[in-house]
């Protein structure tokens, strides 16, 4: 999770763990993360995963008075700062070409996540309004930023 002046620890789900609402709440929508979103007067942006939109998740967010961005296009990487951040991490991972194990891969990804500066995170968050205006101007067409 990321937001203005905030980047949570990177969460890596174990192989074979089925994503569902209780797991999502327990691992992602933690008390700490909810407090940060609420303090920033931010809103949570989620993708279309079914468990993100369950009554259980909505109730959890309401309990912490955290707003939820609704009615997003199903695939909108131009509007989601985390998607741009994943693309940046993917680029950084190319220098780790000698990794041959899952443990090594996880270690490298966590290192690169930890190395993302708060300036970078804030740049991603500030660019949202500009990208939103561009998408509206292009009537929903994909940006090439």
C-alpha cells in the first residue's frame, strides 16, 4: 500500500494461499494501514478482485471510516499509482538476472521496494490528478506516459 508520504511493507503471499476477504483484511487492511489512509484523508483504490468488494471488506473500511474509490474501469493502470510502481520495480529487477530461487527473487523484490524513495512515491501520488485529466480528455483511451 502506498500514499502521500507512506509506503507499507511489501507483502508477498505464499504459494497456494487463496485470496479471500478475511485474508485481505488481515494482511492488507491492517489497523496501521487504515490509520494512515484515514489520517491522510485519502481513499482506497482497489482493483476488481471479487474479494475486494465483499460486504466484509466494505464493513471493515466503514469501521475505520476509510473511503473507497468506486466505479473505476476494470483495467486502468494509467489511473493507479501502484501499477506504475510495479512497472518501475519490474525495470529495476533486470539487474538481478542471476536469481535462481524463489527466496532469492523475494529478497530482491523486497530490496527494490525498500529502495523506492518517498520522493518517488509522492511523485506517483501527485501525478494522479494530471493523469486523470488526461484520461478524461482522451475519453478513456490509454495514455502512453
